[in-house]
C-alpha cells in the first residue's frame, strides 16, 4: 500500500512490540507472510505464527494499533479525488492480506476506488505476471490501455512486460506530472 497509504510495517508495527525494526525482523516468521497475502491464512492463523518462537501477544490491540497507523500519503487523497471526479476508472491492485479491511475502516479508500485486485482475494501477488493479466482480463481491457502505479520498480517492470504503462511512485508531485504527461490529468 506504499503508493496510496502509509505502511506501518517499518515504524508502528515494531513500536507496538517495543522493538526496533531490525529486532522485529529478526524475530518474526518469514514463511507465513506470502501465504497470508495470498489468502491462504486468515488473520488469526497468521498472528499465531507472527513470531518464530510462537510468543503470544494481544492480537486485537495489535490490529487496532495498525488500523490507527494507516493514513494517506501526502497529497494522495486530493489526487484520488481529482481522478475520481474526472471519471478516471481506478482500482486497488495490492499485495495485501485481509488487513486491507483495516485500511478501509480507517480511510474509506473505496470512496475513490474499489478494492478490485487485492492478493488475499485473487490469490496472486505482484510481480507474478498472471496478476496483471487477471486485472486486464477482469477489466475487459487490453494491457496497453491499463496504467499501473506502484512504489516498487520490480512490480512496475512486471506490468511493462505484460504491456501495461507503468510508473513508479516516488511522491505525489512526480505522479501528478506523470499522469499529466499521458493525459489522465488536466494541465
């Protein structure tokens, strides 16, 4: 979600446990995140496996902490509103688990775009090219008519390989410039 919404993984998540990011990373399970993102584990099952040592923690408090940490990136909400009001079709295309519902509860992102292609629903993660082809097929559009925006270059490269125009999100001003250059935003 690092294209629209602040990702609490690096700061707020370790702070909840009283750890640095490096310490949390060293102690958390690495094997379960991708299955969780693909919808193969529900939230309770994932949280029970969060740490390698299986330690218990207050799952409800953790999820409330995450929910409160989600916020729009600077300038993004205004850009989404402008695109939405101009009738530009927008869709969320995210590697994210069911926790996308926490983002929705906190920010009501669906005011601007539906949660169309979230990995926990589709079972496909970026940069798997099948994820991009699914999006284009579902939208009944050739990939060349789709514009993909992401904060990770590897995901943008995969979109380009299937024929989508793609921009790496650096900041909102740069994204505005890129969208104006292809005619999706007025000048």
